[in-house]
């Protein structure tokens, strides 16, 4: 089990964000940074932000022309709601000519393939990168056993792909989607700005240092991790490469808004029972089933899963009250269908018994107790809890 600074869990007084999220910031009124940011959006000069964004785009166009480069920006895409919004916005609003980079997850879903094809059909050049599947599986097993996180290593590759390709192709601008410091409130770890080089501050990337994945026993070497390493930021800046978060500049950015935007342009969502997905919207985690299992494990480690993230977005944007949102968290958070767990076991080459033995070792027993063979929360959603 992971170590926790306090044997209690506090909730944001405006949304249902718990302070067990790594890197979260609460103020003196027990309101999370993400809620404060949403509040501040009413006073942001969005026209000035847009002018800044246009200036960045125009500089990228001019720089690409000077370099003799046909592409003026790189966008990492999964084909999902956010990356579809990013790509179309860059092309239609900013007039950029983007090269889209898809880091294909191991065992990509059919929905994931369909959405990449859909994005391609909207008129974009896409380069798909598929890391060595033998290495990817070794890394997934290693991170599952050592961190209780199946997708920890794949997150490195997912982020690194856009930076690697911008560096290799000498493309002056990288456009990422959202800054977690603003969306999730994790401003303790990551600067809440438009600078997307700050992804190296993400807790999941641990500074981008891949040495933690080296393993002589598993025969994982430096050469195996080339696609998992973000190039040195100083070297990228010396080459005149900028990296930005579109969310910081575009007032239109929102989880639900991006989904509606992408659905109108052909995005396909999941059709499974929402209880099996552990969320109440169908347009997230589309290209990999491992994310669904990982969110269940996260719930058992920290007391919240993806349904909490979804309801917090909705509460902040006025779709639900905090009180009404509790039902959605209780109904969906931490749930995961057996088929997804079985799929993870097959991929990791372990039995269900082995899977649960590892997961059980990472459960936060200050927050959960086992009853009739199942982990149940000791806490009540939305109410501060102390063990």
C-alpha cells in the first residue's frame, strides 16, 4: 500500500474532489484549485488569450516556411474527443497545417482504430507509432507489480511521441490538450500555465526519467526505451520548438463540449453498460481497455475513480449540483466489468487470483475494508473522513 501523509480524506466544498489525489491543492476554504480556476475563467481576458494563440500560430507558420517544412505543428492524437477538437481547431480556426501523431496502445480497441480512421478521414496526415509489443508487455507487467499501475509505462510513450516527432522533423510547435493542473487541480506538481513542456512535472511521468524501467532480469535496456523518452527540453527550445496547452488559450475547451464537437464529426463511443466502465459518459478511454481496469485500481488506492473526475467537471460547469453529483459517484466510481479484468489478466499473462493478490496489496486500507470478499469504502462520498 502507498504511504499517505494523513489518515483522512477531505473533499472540496464545491465539487467532489478528494484531497487524496496526488498533487492536489486546496485553499484555506477547502476549495480545490480546479474549482478556483473555473471561477477565475469569468475574469480571464479570453480575447487577449486568443490573440496570443494566433500570434503563436503565425510564428509557427513563418518558422516552418523558413525551415522548408510543410508542417507547422505536431499534435499527439488518440482519435478521441479532445484530440479531435485539437486537430480541427488547429486547422480550421488557426489555419495551421498539423502533422498528427498517434501512439498506438498495445491491443488497441476496434473503437480506437475506427476513431483514428475517422480523424484521418477529416483531412489530416497521421503517423501512427506502435512501440515494440514485447517490450510494452514487459513494461506493463513491471509497472503493475511494482506500482499497481498497468499503464504507467505507456503514459511515457503516449506523451513522448509528439515531442520526439517535433524534434526529429524540426517542427516548431507542439499543441497538447489540457493542463492537469487546471483541469484536475494538481497545481502542487505542475505549473498552471500554457507551457506544455511542463508535462515533465506530471506525477505519472516522474520527470520523464525512464531509468526506473530498466531491468536486467527482464532484458529491458536503454535501446528498448527510445520511444518512451521526451527529448531534452533545452535542446528543443534551442531548436526553436514551442509546446502549448490549447485548453489554456481556447475558451471553448471543455470535456462535454469537446465530446459534442467530436461526435458531430464522427466520433464513436463505447456501448457497454456504464457500470462496467466505471464512468457515466461513453466518450473517454476509447482506444485501450487497460485504462478502465487501471481506474478501478486507482479508486482502491486513492478513494476516487474516473466517475469522480467526470462529475467534478460537470459540477464546475453547472450541469449538476454537488449534492446531485454524489449519486453518480456512488453508482459508477470504481466499477469495472469482469470482461475488462479478464482481458487485463490475459494481457499480463496472470490468473485472476494473481491479479487480485497484487491489487489487494495496493488497496488503501485506511479507506477500504473487505466484506464478503469485496472491498467496500469506509468513507461517505462528499463527507470528510478520518480513519
